[in-house]
């Protein structure tokens, strides 16, 4: 009796090694409560495996010069499997080995969960003797019967970001780089579309099936999540990622003005962003008209609260955070007017000529950086 496997994408579940999986006690409590997976923290990676035992269909027979086979009307039938008893009286387990998809990444040992149709939840009890072989991309485990299973991964294991940078690379073109905990992701921007150009994990380029394809920011987010590279915080993420909360006014207005200036200016992560108050964001900015011009001492450190921008005196190498303002600098109500004060005519002309890159840059920034860096 062959085991039939099929995969289908399901919208919920995930985690780490089984003993570390974030779980919830099902309603009712008690020692026998199933180990239910926390779906806000965890996401499925690699689809869902529907595992069943099927009856063998009628086999072909040679009858004279004919080859005959019975064609049942009902198609393949599920075999009603019941686990037997071992010699010690315990229920026998079925050992199953799954070959994992090549187009996804598991940054840590995935957690196995099985679907409970009665409770309408994923649960990790009833699965034992799990062996994960990363190089062979396979996982072996035992269950008391056949069920629908999924491999789960922590949705927040790549947060907070280690660094990020946004650079213009041409007319209405840019490069957005995010250095996360386990991966470095590079996204090219052109007009109102973006393209995953590079994903590096442990100095190795991965996910070639989804790189090099132009798509909308929304489609790119979906493609990365399906591949297991979830770098996008959700509304409930602050419960699981220990970063200072930032006020939406400062964040959203900063993204709007970064997107407006992205044709001629580079922006980057500052380690002081976490030290600033909840209503303030801190980031680096530099005029960037030629490749490599936004490096080293060319960066300026700005603090923005959504209504006022100031040029800070401290640098990334300063010993402590300070709101002391750079000498001879003035406050401005917008980032645009702040950078215009010292920008070249060429840079501001590029900003004025910029086309439809704004929306793509704004959506990518809004989905990611300042609150989690």
C-alpha cells in the first residue's frame, strides 16, 4: 500500500525545534490538552503535506492478445488504516520520510505540526522521533496514523534587522539592501516595480528560482514569505521582537520623504535609532550621484519626529547617544528642505525629474525598516 503525498499552500503556521515551539493550551486546559501552535508567531514554509494510505488500483492483466484493466468509477480509495499494538502494548507508530522543497529555506530546524480538523488548529503532539537532515533536505518522523502535516518556522527569526541601505543606481532606479539575522537581501527598484536580485545565507547565494523577476512590492513580499525569508513585521510582531516602539507619525512621514528623495540621496541604518525616543527616528543620509559616493564621512545623521528634522552632531562611532545639534545647522519641517540646504543643484534636479519610483520605494520602506532596526 503506497503512501500518497501531495502539497498545497496553506496560510497559517510555523516554528523552531519541537521542544522550543511556541505553543498555546487549547480551550478547556488540563493535562490532556493538545499542544496548539501559536499562529501569530509561526508561519508554514514549504506548503502542506497531505499524507494518506491508498488502496492499490486494479492491476493490468494479459488476456490473450489483450491487456485489460478494470477502471473503477470512484478513482483511488483511501485505505482505512488502523495502527496495531506493539509487543509492549503501546500503539505502533508509522515512520514517514518527507523530501522537502528546493525552493524554500529553513534557517533553523523546522517544527512539525499536524492538522486537527476537529479543533481547526495545528498541534505538535502525536509526532515523535523527528530527524531533520538539512543537507539531504529531508525530515523523518513517526506518527500514530496518517494526517496532514506542515513544517513550521518562526516568523520573526530574521528580526530585528542588523542594517539596511537604500541607494539610487540610475534614472528611477535604486538598490535596497537589508541585512537580517540570517540572510542578506538585495532588492532592485525600477520605476514602480522591484526585483529580488540577491539572497545570501552563510556566504552562499540561494533562492535562484525567485530572483531576477520584476514584480510589484506586494508580490515580492508574498514570494519571499513563501520561500521562508520573512523579513516583514506584522501588526502583532512587537509581542515577539524586543525593539523600542516608534510612533507612526515619524515613521510614515520619514518613508514618504525618503521615497521623494531616493532618486539622488542614499539612506541607511543608524545604531542610534533604538536609543532615540519613541516619537523620533534616526537614520543616515548622503547625496549619492555616483557609485560609492555615500560612504564613510559623507553620511549625515538626522533625527526626525514627523514635524521637525535636525542634523545631529554625533556619529556612528560616538560613545553615547546625544540630541546635540550640529553646529551652524538649522531645524527644518521636512527632510526635503533639510537636505536641500546643502545639496548640489544636480542632486535636486534629479529629485525634481524623478518619475514613478516613489511609490515602489515608499511601499518597501513601509513594509520594513525603521521600527525594526
